[in-house]
C-alpha cells in the first residue's frame, strides 16, 4: 500500500506570480507535473510518481540531463532536486525497471510477438542488438541466428490459431562477453513503412526452464506510426542485469540497422 508523506515544501513562484513546475515523462507516454522546489527529496518525488502513475518506487529510474538522479547524494545523505541542479520548468525522464535478473539465472528467453494484420498474416522482425557502452557489437536476428554463443534467434514461429507471430531470442547470460553492457530488443517492419497494421506488439520474459511462468511483460500501442520500436533493454551495472521498459520509436529495420543504432546510442548516452 502506498504511504503518503506530508511535506512542507513551498513551490517556487516566478516573478509574474505563476508557479513553476517539474515535468515527469516516460518513454511510453505516461506523464505528470508537480510544483517545483529545490528542497523536494528524490525519495518524495518517487513517492509522488508512485501515487500518480502507480509505478513502484523500487522500479523507477529517473534521468535528468543524461544523469541518473539517485536517492542519496555522494556523501550518503538524502538527496534533493537541488543536489542535481534541477531547473524549474524542465523535464525528468522516467524509466521503468521491469525486472532485476537474479545472479543465478543463465538461460533466459525473450518472446517478442505481434498480432496478425486484419487480413492475412505478415511478419515483424525481432532483433537483439548488443552494445559495449555506445559501441555496437553484434545483432542477433532472423539472418544472424547465432552471432555469438550468448544469443540465439528462433526464426519465424507463426501461431495461426491465435493469429500471432513470434520471434524468440534465447540469451545465455553467463556467455555474454564481460565488456558488453547492453542488449536492446527491437521489433521492426520489413516491407511496410510502419508497424501500424500489426496489432499489439508485445514482449514476455521468462526463464527457459519455466516457459509458463512469465517474469515480466510489456506491450505498446503508441508506436504504430513508426518503422521500429525498442521494446526493452537489458543493462548490466555492477555485475547485475536489469530489464528496462523502453517503447522508444525509431526508423530503421533488420535490413538497415543504422537509424536504430543511432536511436539506441542516444538512449545509452542519456543514461538509459
């Protein structure tokens, strides 16, 4: 149950008498606005986000000017917006952690799927793009099904009964090279200008030994007018892997990765 915290912070008022604000926006379209004050703690800000958007505080990653806003300052005390020089009427980006992968996991599966068009069946392409920092390493897709021992692509798996197309990507976490920091999972249209005719592009994550137990899932409807969507990222920090929701729209596809790589590099540089 969410606990509300009483605060005595006074919002900053511009010279014309208007209240200033901080905007909170997520990559999947969620947004909120709160009165601006430098004394607002990061913990209280996360509690407000939980109250307004329903996202647990432990699953929130907040980014401001390409840096993560953490609960505590470098000296160990509770951090405020002032500690990060957050300016009035600016935007903090909200990134949602879908799942923290336990250290003993190895073989995991990302099932990326989509609904058939209203007439006939057609294909989207699921890809896994591996990065070391902002440097592209390799892509795992329908053509390069095993570019490295740590990743494997299933090829097309079409379910005519449910009218769904699936691409599954198996990841062997313990085989990922030590310098790889990010795996980005994307869905893209091959011959169509966008993915609008494919219903409800989605992703399910599970441990390979327990395929019927979904550990996290996400789907997007806002990305229909784009050629591709970055579904999620798996990022390594301090030896631990976490899955972050994305939903970032992009141009590019499995035939032409250049625009997708640039979109992903921008996400990495922004602290994603």
